[in-house]
C-alpha cells in the first residue's frame, strides 16, 4: 500500500491497492465516496468504507477485493476477516442461472438470493455442492450457514432442495427428495438411520440411500 499515491475522493483520500480496485470495480458509480479514511484490518491488512454499503479489504496475500451489501453483513456477523472465512479473495459476482450473488473468501463462500438471504458454505461441504451443480442443482441455494450435527460428530448445510451432511466416518453426502422426507420423518440424524453413508443411487426401478443405521428405498 502506498499512501503517497492516494487521491482525494469526496472528503477522504483513496490510495494504493484499494484505489486500484475501487477504480477497476466501478468507482463512485458502484461504491460512492469513501465515508472514512483507510484503516488497519487484522493480520496486517487494510480496509476502507464507502457510501453504498460497501467496503474494500486488502491483504498482502490476496490483494484488494470489495465486500458489499447483504454478503458483507453476513461476513461481518461471522467475524469478518477475523472469522472462519478470512479475507475476501474475489469481488461479488452474480450467480449463473438462478438469480443471486456470491463472494469467495479464503476459507469458504457466502451465497445470497432474494428467497434465501445470505449464508456461509465452505470446506468439504462446498466441495460436495460444486460437482452436484452449485445453486443450479436440485439443492439450490443454502438456507443455513454450516452447522454442527446434533451429536457434534459432523457438519451440515441445509439447502432449498435438500441437505449435505459430513462426518469423518461417512464423508460428505447429499440427501434430498422423497428419501430425505422419509429420513426426516424417522428422526433425521438423531433417528434410527443416523447420517447418510453415501448419495442416493438407482435401486430396483427407484432410488435407495444407505445410512449408518440402514437403507431407505423409494419407488415411483
């Protein structure tokens, strides 16, 4: 960062890598004027606030990236750069297909849509969601942040159309549709079946899925 290169924009100066990102991402038309000076962030980073519910954060590893709107609100509720997500590594983008927005961070992502609000997803659960088709899959957008299972031995995210559950012993698995309905009716993760041990698969003209406590089948 180079404060000597800063230029005045409204009542405050914008300089260095934050200035470069500010101009590249749309300048005053996107961010408005700065509402304060550039300030220190955690772990040697820097940030600056702007009028249109936006901030630009910088760190030496990932450079400068904006965080805005509902995604910024969620990120800050989770601890901002000091939280589990860390610093932003991309700007905010539109989701392909279904309308929504997302930003990627050092340790995960935040996805937002009108019907689901903003939620965090990361790690092995995000890795599982990706090949299924992200928000364009039958799972859709996340409707919760990642949470711990009731027994504390796993993690999960709920989605518009299902869920992904992970534990060390079972790995990451998708559960959705009629099989999930039966599983929930039987008590979900704390019921007789426990956690899914794999994704659903074709079975005798229908579908089946294996769980820690048995198999659930579905016929059309």
